[in-house]
């Protein structure tokens, strides 16, 4: 991206039953949002999931990577403000993502289930929403479905995506749409 407006890790799942961990207190962990102060220049946000060697490992992190790396030993000054919160961001999405599941499709495919929830979409009937997809180069969409979950009025987007070559990362963006909204 050319101009970063913010990034972070948001802890949306607050149900103890989804973790069952009496020691780590995952359901009470705060979210953190990084608000850049000034222009950080072009770059990207990188999400890292390191291997977990035990149940207490914190293995998810996110950081900013500038397009132009400085030579070793050269300082890089970045000003920012951190927002620590238990609540969603102050301007929440109309239908935030509440869960994402990924599965393998042989030989080079992936199945994605992306669950959205929110008061606005809970009132809508099946067929009222569609998925607005952007799939980067190196992959193609095989199938897509968008449907309401009758159990909790959330919505699930199911995608089957196949890569053109093994071992290559592919960018995928998905959002729900009702007409132009």
C-alpha cells in the first residue's frame, strides 16, 4: 500500500468455551491497533504465525515492512499511537468477520469459509448478499457460495480457490455486498 492508515490484531472471540484454557485467559486478551503518525511511506503489513511449541506460546504477530529496506545500522524513525481495547474499533464494520477457516483441496487448491456477523446482515434473507472478491495473480476461483447460517443469522462465504503453482502466496480479499452497499 502507498499510505498506511493503521493495522493490528483484533481479538473478536470473547467466549471462554471456544478456548477452554484456564491459564492463558485468551477470551480476555486485548486487541491492539497501531495508528501511524506521519507518513511511513509505501510498504505492506505482514502477518506471521510461528510454530507453537506449547499451549502458552503466543505465536501470532503483525508488523509493518517498508518497500525500501534501509542498510543495516541505519536508523528508521516511525511515530505511532497504540490503541489497546477490549471493544471493537470505534468505527466497526457493518458486518465484521467473526471466523475464518481454511482447508486443503488437492492438489493446489484451498477451501475458505469466511463467517460474517452483524445486526444489519442478520435481518437479511438468503440471496440478499453477495461476496465482493479480489483474487491476486497466480490463482483462480473455482466456486463461490454466500448463504445465511440459520443457527445464528451470521453469513458464510465459501470459496474454492486453486493456485497456478505450488508454494506461491496469493492475495485474497473478500467482503459482503448488498447492491452498492
